C-alpha cells in the first residue's frame, strides 16, 4: 500500500521535493554530498554534487515531470552547464571530468534519449550525460526503505494521516515522533538494519512533508526536520552507532533545518506584514503568536548560525517587537532568542527589560494567591493555547498555579546579567513558587519529543539566597556530556522542545 502512496507522491511532486531523498540514497551508498542547490538564481546546472566511495565526482540536474524534447531543448543551457563546466567546489579536482546525470521524476521521451546519445557521441564535452527516470528513481527509494516500510494496516494508517495533513497549519509533532520511533526505527538486530532504518526515516519524512513543501510552509518543515534530527540523535546514542554514512545523514538533515530557517528569514524581509490568508481571520492573538514564532526563529538564526548584520532585517525585527506575545511557557524559547539577538546588537537595556517583564508576568499569573489566569506549562503548544483563549478545547489553568518550568532558568539568566536589585525585590514571590524540569530516565531520552519514562521534578528555591552563590551557580560549567556534545545544534532543539527546558540547557545557550 505504502509503495503506491510513495509512487504517487514521486510522480506528482517537484524536483525540490525529491532532492533530499536522492541525497539520502547516495549517502547510503557511501557517497559524500558536497553540494545541494538552494534552487536560487545561480545553480550552474548542478543541483547535487557528490563524491563516490572511489573518489569519482557525480553531478545531478533534477527536473520535474515528463521530459519531452521541447522541454529538454528549453533546458539545453542548463544541460551544457552540467556537462561542460567543472564542479565548482574546493574538494573537487576541476581538471578531472565528472559524471553528469539528468534526473526526472517522470518519463524521459525517446527523442530526448536520441538527442542525448547524439550529444554524447558527436560532440566533445567535459563529461557525458546519463539519465535517471522515475522508475529508476522509485526503485532507488523503495530499495533503500526495503523492510522498513510500515507494512501493517495500523502503521500505514498513521503514515497516511501524516501524509494527508493539509500543509497550511503547524505540523503534528508528537504524532510524527511516535510514528518514527515506533514504526520506523529498528532497535534490534544487526547495525546494518539500524542504519537502514535511519536512512528510511529521512526518505519517509520527506514524503510526509509533501503538502507542507507544496505550501512552502517552512516553519512546519523546520520543526519536523528538527524532531527527526534529535529523535535520530537519541536513537544513535542509545544504540551506540558510529558510521560515516550516519554522519552524512545527520549533516543532510542539518542543512535542511538551516535552509528552512534561512527561507523564513528571507520571506520575512520580503513581506510588509505577517498576515497569512485573509486579514479578517488572522488578527489579534493569532497574529501575535505568529510574530513571536517568526521573530524567535529569525533571531535564533542571526545569533547562532548566520550572524552577519543586516540593517534592513534589523530594522524590521525592532519594528515588530511590539507584536511579541507571552501566552504560555512554550513561547519562552522564542523570547529568549530575541533577548540574545538584542544583546548581540548592543541593545542589552531592552533585553534586560524583557527579562524583567517575563519574570513579573510569571509571578503575576502563576503565583498561587494571584487571581490572574495562570500561564500553561511548556507541554502545551502554541496552537493549543490559542484555541483555549478562544474557548476551543479549553485548558484547566488552575493546575499551573504556584509552578513554572521557566522560572528557574530565568532567575539564572537574570543573575548572569547582574540584576541583583530586581531579584531581591521579587525574591519572596519567586521562592514561593515551585520550579520544575524534566529529568529523563536515560540521557538519550532527553532528545525524544515525548517520553513515558523520566519525571517532572519540582522544588522550591531557597527562601534566603546568597547573591554570590546564585551568580556562581548561574555560571557553573554544564555536566551533561550529551548536551555539550550537541552544543552547536541546541538552539533549534530548544526552539522545538520547550518542554525540555532546564537551567543547564539555557546555561549552554546563554554563555
């Protein structure tokens, strides 16, 4: 059943959508991916450049649909770039010919084959052009998934539910995690089977994201690839796997995560506002929530991954700060990255004000004796919070009174910035609230989006607190080897996993 679903996806998708699965197939065959095109204006005829295990360089030009002679002639310029220009990459010997491939997710017409044969036989080119059509492409994908395709009716139904998501809303993260962990990843048997289940998960994820790709929903794609990345990271740690092919797969996913972050940033620059759809149904809290999400991911990108200053982007970020919304503790990672961006750009005064406002808001809403409605814990996502605010699937907010997952890390954030007077003024209220965090049963389970094991540990901060001790604790070196090992990639982990917040995680990101 699922083979037919994947075949239908492949035939009806575009070249951008099957690029990642093709890269994954190449990685599983021992290739090193040197370049993946962002499909911008400067492609030079090469969508993928890869080096084979023997050191041979392959270049691929991807096309969508049936390749007729008319279409081929229209793209002839790209084809000549593919076969005539060396691969422009520092790890490629430009004097040696590469192998060139025209890849299509449709049929290739006979007269196109004849034209290619003529080009290859009668003209002198840097390389010859070979072809891969939809049938060959489908076989490559299905061969790689092999036994790890979900075959039972139940697992196929779960796949189909995810595949049929309309692509306009946020991605169902927990449902996706459950599907990958319980239906795809293989914890038993030989390492080769475990590796193939990892490779399979990438191809299936790309297939599931088809509707989100067609709607260009970059935020949902960012979240989905992030969940896959850390689910695989947890699985790799648990199974103690080590292989160059795994390294290539994880790098492929990281590139896709960062590519979507960059697209969100670029789209923000191009638009006058953040309205999606009709303005009548997209105002108030929905707009504020979207603004907070978008600003958070852009500030994360510009602080940790693409730090070059962009004056126009900076101006737009500052102008949109008025739309920020702290509607629940799941919003905190977004606000944290805005704080970090402001500090990076010499606006520490503004960031300290934000820190104070967030702490005061938690104390005001979640204080036990306060009459304000409490803010939901980070286990409640933004969609759920918005629906509750509009009386759809309401949340019992009283359960969050006198408790916070973010207050402990916030106190240390304030201490690192020397906000002694502010903390002293509010310490009585702070020390009367429980601070909570998730403690995983095993280290690797921290990276699982949902876990039945582990505990949510709560305690009260000291009623009388030494400032020196507080500052020392806030600057303590982290002890988690797993977090330190993945330090470079924790920003997007925190963005998508707000319920995994802890003093140690924030410490790593903040110092």
